[in-house]
C-alpha cells in the first residue's frame, strides 16, 4: 500500500507498536519534508513525522543532557512542527485538535504577558512565518521574551516573508512571483502586481468573505510616491483589523532585513545578522527538513545571538 494511503487510513485506526516503528523508519528515510496532509496524518497517530533518525547525535554532541531532557529548544508558533527535543509554543486558540497534543507551552502572542519559561535556560529559539501575523508591539515583546529565556550565547532564528522581494516584483511587473503563492482562485478580483502585494502584505484587503470585492485603493507605486515605501506598507497594514486576525490567520504586517535587525537589537541581542536558507549558525537548524522550509523562495532569514 502506498505510504500516503497508509497514513490516511492510519488516522482512523490504531497501529500496533511494531507497525508504528516500521512506519516511523519509513518516514525517517525520506530525503525531503513530507507534505502537510501527510504530516497531519502522522501527527494524528502520534508519529514524529519531521525528525529523521540519526540526527540526535548532533544534539548530544552540542548540548547537555539536561537541556535535551527538559526540551530547552523553543519554537514560537510551531504549528505542525514536532521534534522530541523541542518545546512548541502556541496560542490556545491557534491550533486544532490535531496539533493540540503537540503544544508544550500555551501563550497568547498578543497578550504581552511573561512567557512561562525561566530566564537564561533556552539553548535555541526559532520562529517561522509568525511575525507577519502580529503587530510590531507584539513582535517586540516576543523578541524580548526570546532574549530573556535564552542562555548567553543562545541563538534566535526568525524567518518570514520578505517585503523587499515583493516590492521588487511590483517594480519589475513580476506577476508570477505572486501567482505561484496566491493562486487566482483565492482572490476576489483579477490578479495584478498591486493586488498581489496587497494580498501578500495584508490579505484582508482582497478576500471576498469580508466584503472587499474589488481592489479600490491607489496602486502601490502611487502610494509609495506619496508616503515613501515604508509609509505605503504601513498604510496597507493599517487597513486590516485585529479582531478578524484572531480567527483568520492572515498577514497584517511587513518585514525586511533592516526592520527585523533593528527590532532584534532593541530586544537586547548582542549580535544580529542577516542569514540565508539553511545557513543557520546553529548546526541543528541547518536541517531544512525541519527548518526554513516554509516558502523559502520568498522569505528573509535573520539570526540573533544573546
């Protein structure tokens, strides 16, 4: 039986321990990240579908056993991520029953509360495609909390959509940049580079279910002339609203390397630097089966060291 069919059926049946081990080994032999639906089925039956056998030795070489045992590696907004050395931090209302059992720390990213994790205990923190769903003030708080919980020398890696690449696509008329990510079936109007950017920056602007059936705003280049690039982007984000975001995780913020670096520096990190896909300074985060695998072709990558 094909692996995908087996996984689909496994979501409704209980596998024996031996069958789970055999299936886990099959998953471990794959050389690329499994599709989302396959990973979802794996999570339903309790399989660690993201981790590959043989990689544990890197963790044991680099980190002490207490950190491994206590899962002092934290993924902010982890979604379907699963690794037995990592702790997943998620908001209580942001995951469904499939992912609920994978959440180690419940935390409202918009509350600005203290994260229930001790100071100076974490080896690594990571967040992927989360900050574009949050306002600047909330991201500043999360960055500060990541810095607080990290050990001196600990690494925080952030990846998210790069507005630099999106603006370049507008300037060059590169409609394919947006078409590949969005798909015209998801839009309420014809896809142009301006509509693509609006969807990319603040998706509420063009989604039909909230009543914005047409793109009725000035084009981005016109806004840019009036407000400057960053001002135009801030204006687009200001048209979205937080209440909708609570139940519909859409983009409401923009990021480029300069903005990201500046905010991480303000959070208290001693070194902040632009990185690239699969090029983390932390060896364990170079595994692109686990990290940096959400739309890397449109993303920026930044790291900070405490």
